[in-house]
C-alpha cells in the first residue's frame, strides 16, 4: 500500500515538474516574442508588416500548448502562485498576439 502511494506521489510530482517546465518555457517564449514585437514597432521599415506576421505565426503556434496547460491546470492541484502565473501567461499571450495582429 505504501509503495503504491509512493509511486502515485512520484507520478504527481513528475506531472508538477513537467507542468512547471512547460509553463516557464511558454512564459519565456512569449516574453521574447513581445520584446521582438516592441523592437519592430519602433522601427520604420517597409518590410515590418511581414515581420509582424512572422511573430503572429510564432505566437499562434503556441496556442495548442497553452490550451493543453489550461486543461491540465484543471486536473492538477496547483498552488495559487502557479495558477496566477498561468493566468498571466494567458493574458501576455493574448496581448502579444493582439498587438502583432494590429500592426499587420
């Protein structure tokens, strides 16, 4: 019985670690894309709309990963800090995508 519980806890801990790693990766990726978008916004070149489109595509490509994290967040007993981080990543992704679309 204890061995079964121990294995169960190991699985849950692995899920938490995996969730946290993927959340941190998405947060870094979206922050990087936002920084690139801000740089492009301040440049005044003719090819900028095409570059904005590249960033829109890069951001929308993350949609399935964000969706998956949101679904997993309903199944895992996450801490308040992790939930807030996920909410912030969702907002950041929406804001960055909307900004990029506005400039296309």
